[in-house]
C-alpha cells in the first residue's frame, strides 16, 4: 500500500509545528492557514483537532506549563518550594519567549495553570501563610518571572564603546553587557528571587509572632 502523501495529523504534531513557528516568527505571524501549509495539508484539516487557534494555543500553553515544577509545595519548606517553582517557571517561559504574552493572559482558565495554582496556594496556607498573603505571593512570583522572561536588561545595551564612554561616564563598561547578557540576566533573576524570599521570611516570622490562640490571622 502506498504511503499517504500528507502526514497523519495528531494534536501532538500540530502543537509541535505551531510552537516551532511561534518560536521562529512570533504569535501574530502564525495562522491556522500557515500551520496547515507547514504540515502540507489544508487548513480545514486542522479543525477536526482544534476548533480555533485560541484552543490550539491554550493546549500549547498547558504543554509548556507542565514543565513548571510545583511539587515542592507538597513538602514543608515553602521557601525551597518557591525557588523550584520560580526557576522552572522562568526556564519554561525563557524557552519560548514569543509565547509569553499568551501564557501571561488568562492563566486562571487553563487546567494546568489551575492545578499549579491550587498546589501553590495549598502549600503556602498549610505552611501558615494567611490565604490573602498566599495569593499575593503567587502574584508576586508571576511578576518577577514574567518580567525576567520577557526581556533582557543586559541585552538591551549597545556593544559599541563610543555610545557610552563620553556622554555617560558611569556607564563606561555598558558596552560589555550584551556579551554577558545571559549570565547577568540569570544572576539578576536570582538576586531578586533571593531578596524577595528574604523579605518574605521576615514577614512570615512577624505574622507568626503576632498570632495568638484562637486568632483569625491565618484565615484572613
């Protein structure tokens, strides 16, 4: 029997091809028609697997989200759990920066994101954080990670020495930043993460010290 002239479509194949196109060209440049052309099929063939492009991107978002590790929140060390979560979250987004705007939008409607949020909130509240603080911690980590993943501070500088050395004397070495952008960005992320955790630890100790028997602090 002759082989089919078009590939056998599956959700996994469509996801993989779409993500590759998004990584290379960006979200706005990728349409169902372009995805179909890349697969060697007609666009209607895709709709038996995904009703809309939005549904396809949601599935890709869930796939990326599965690499984010929130297992630490099952244990007793909430700081180490946050470290593991934040680092794997950043790695997942940094691997696909063109997907970050979509990943950052409406995460509360996606099953993988909801399961992660449930694990994080549950772990923090079990550790003694009041629910409101647990929610704010989750939001704060999201701000730190997305800010780190979506742009490069060091990569934004010109690598020509003449750009800075006369007009901006305090930036006389700024032309070297792009060369070390990955290292600086990674270390900058670790600096803010550890500073954030240090501040949280102080707040945690303060909250615990003000609790009294029968207090409602942990539930507000």
